[in-house]
C-alpha cells in the first residue's frame, strides 16, 4: 500500500495513480489535512473532480488527516503498513516560521515510522533551498533551512537519496501559505528516506588492562569485527585477497603451493599476537621509537620477548623463513589477516587487513619464479578489470645508516610531503630494515598508486627480496588491503576505510554488491548530520592534587594515546575526527602547588550507517567523559 498525505486538491494523487497504473488504484490511499468542506472551499471544483476520479480508480480517500499522528486513525494506522509514504511540500501555512516547519517534519517522521513497513520508504518534497542538503540548488545558512536530515532522525530515518522533483502530468501545485494559491516548484527536491538499521550497543565492557595492553582479550568493538564467516567473504579485503590469490596461481602455476598457503593462513588465524626480542630491538633507538609509538604491546615479558598485537605481517618473517627453507625448489604461497596499530587522531580505528605473498627460488632463470613484475601485473589487472584508471608504481626505499651500521632506516624526507606512511606499513618497513643484516635484504621498494606512471598518491604496500647462503632468493610482498580495496571500489574514499569493517548488515550487503558487480558503493545515509562536541579536563598529578580531586591509584597517567584508545573503544566507529584545540597551563598562587594543565579536545560524531541524532551524540559524549575520568588521572571541567 502507498500513502499520500497532505494533498490539497488531490491532483498529485490522481496523477500518481494514473502514472503508476489505473489498475493499481486500490493500492493507494490519498489524504488531505482539511476536512471535506474546507477542501472544496479552498481548492474549488477541481478538487471535487479529482476526488471522484480517484474513487473511480479504486483509491481510498480520507479528509482531515493530520500527518503528524497517522497512527491515530484506524483507517490508516490500525489496518495497513505502507511500503511508501509521500508528503509533498509540507508547510504549516504561516510565513517564514522555520522552527514550526522543522517541528512539523519532526513529528511527521515520528508518525510515519509507525505506519511504514520495515523495508518501506518515505518521500518528502521541499521547495528549493528548504531541505538544507548539498543537493539544493539554493544554499542557505543552517539557521535558515528546515534541516530535513536532522528532523528525520527523530523518527529513526536516514537519507538514502535526493532527486529533482519532476511534476507528473496533471499535477497542479496549490496551497501557498495555507490558501489555494499556486506556488512554484522549480528547483524542488524529493528526499527519500529509509528506516535506519539498529545501531550497535555501545558500552564500557572493557577494562583498564586493555589500555595498558596487559590482556590478550580485545574489546568487544574489535572482537566483533574479527568474527567474520569463513565461507563467502564478508570483508571486501577478503574478496580482493582471494582475487589476488587466484591471479597468483595463474601466473606461477606449478610453483604455487595451496597446502603451504593453508598452513600459513591457519597460523595467522590462530592468534593475533607475535613476540619481539626487546633486547635486539633496543640496540637500535630509531626502531625502538617507531615500535613504541605505533604498536600495541604488553607489559608481560619473558626472556626478553615482548608480546604485541600483530602490527604488520612483516613480523611473521621468522615463521615464513622457517617454512620456506623446508622446500628445496621454487615455491610460492600467500595468506591474509588483520593487523593492529595504535589509534591516532587521524585514524581512530586500529584495525587493518594485510596480505602477504611469498616466493622462493633458486638463482637462475625460472619461468615460475615470482617477481616484482608479477605483483605489479596482478594489481594492474585488478584495476583494469574494474575500469579504475590508476597506475601501479614502485619507489625504492631510501636507507641511511644510524650509529649502528648494522641497522638501516627509512628516510621519510624522500617521500612526497603530501603522503604519510600508514602505521602498519611504517612498522613493517622499519622492522624489515632492522633485520637487514640478518636476512641480507637485496632490495626494498614501496608500492604506490597514482594517476600516472610517476605520481605517488597512495602507498599500498612494499616488496622485499632476501638472499641467503644457500643461493636461494626469497621474495616477499605485503599489501595494505584496506587502502587497496578503497581504490578498487568505486565510490569509497581512502579516508573512510573504517566502512570496510562495518558491522551494519546493509553496509556489508552494499559493499559486497560493489565487489561482485563493480557498481558504485553508496553509503546507507546520504549527508549524515555531524555533531561537534568538546571535552575539557585538568590533568591530575601529585602536585595538582587537592582534597577535592584525590587521585585514584588505579587510574593511569594521562597520555594522548590512552585518551584516543578510550575514544576508540567507547565510540566504536561513530567518532570521525579528534583534535586538540586548546592547552592551558595555570600558574598556582601557592608556590608549593606548582602548575596544572588543562586540555580541550574537539570531537566530531557522525554515522553513514545508522540514524544518529544530537541526543545520541550527547549521550555518547557523557559516556566518553565517564570513561576518561574512570581510567585516566584527569578531572573533567
């Protein structure tokens, strides 16, 4: 059933039924806000004629229906659930009262949600500039438009699409300012809304040990994302990893070993952790600094081995070398798994998906030997198959020695200034360079993607070749599948990588459709509202402590890293940006008290997947403040 509300002279309803199919007229209910007498007085004989024609086509017509309480009418809310509810040019009938019109929309969406099917749609058409979306031909200040996207959140709706309003033949727009006057519809937009999926439950079901990395249990927000099905890939990263694997088999046919690939994959899935030799790493200050800043480690150590969340598949080189040396001849295999790095202000999510491709060969010509050219060809074929006009390039890693000549380091100043290395790639490169002396690295090159053969817009991975004493050559490639998937999927920006890890079923369906059919990806919510909120707090220490703010010994010293982790664990993917906007140091009048520091952070909340309105953002902000003061030595201002 289709419900049309607020139709003044019934010309739209009649034109709609005739266009849809006169035979389906009995599937449409047309309503007006005015009672029958007022309707005919205001809109004249044309309204009476349209009404009679509608009834002849089998449509039901009701007068005196308030669109803000549809569920209250037995003939509408008590019988039917509609697949479509249409409201054209809603208006309170008063001049320039934007707040009343916003309230009208808010109440309508609340009511429409009660009479709409779960998979149904609501269509609202507004005059040019009224809606307030980027699609409007007339752009107004936020205070001067109706904020339709925000108002729809009150009914649990998200904006799916915006279309130009094209009047149906026979439609006559009347009702300007509560009278029967004609109004112009040029530039009008039809906004299409759907019911929002149920958002995930956010809670504080994690402990301070997660902030100290003293537990091997991940917070539920991360854990849920790792429980993907082993059958059909749920993640686009898995889909493209399997695609690369298939092409690899074709290129190196006889040398590809599926059993070895399975062994390596099982090894990666068994645990999300690896161990690092602290003593060995500590002798290289630069390597140690990178790992300290970017990996998630545990305090517990045994025999100088530090247990860490796997920050890069490069740390599996030891396992790979052990397995590869068991094969005397040429062999190649691959596997893929998640890796973890610390949240940053630019990337709150700490998850990433990597793929490792390994090849071993004897020196000399071998048709099945895996090479850098093969990897570049595979990636180029992937882009060509999906009609993506990007080029795959290689850039040798510039290495400069430090105090210890055995260690080589990535020289960041040789990278373009507009590109920063993703944390997982940075850690992997530094780790391989740290091991250069032991494994005799022959070459190390960064894989970049650009619009031409020289441009370096995105760094997606790196390739490395080793030489051992048995005249064998080991070739290793690691690819950041998150970045690569964003580049392969039309409509998905690399700045929005967290979408790939979405728990929303509708988002997963859209992503997988985009993978399978190469159709542009569109998020559930078009132009979702963004809410900018701030949190300020004093950093507490022994000198700033007073009787009103006694420090709980169980709380930890404030660091920005721990603060960002709390945001990541608390807000999941609902937080889009974090920025330190103010730092204030207060000098105490009491010389014994010293100074104390206040920080103010700005946070942007939004969701492309769920209905998320201001009340939700404020509730989430309260939870953030609660967890920050619960786990860190701070006092909320």
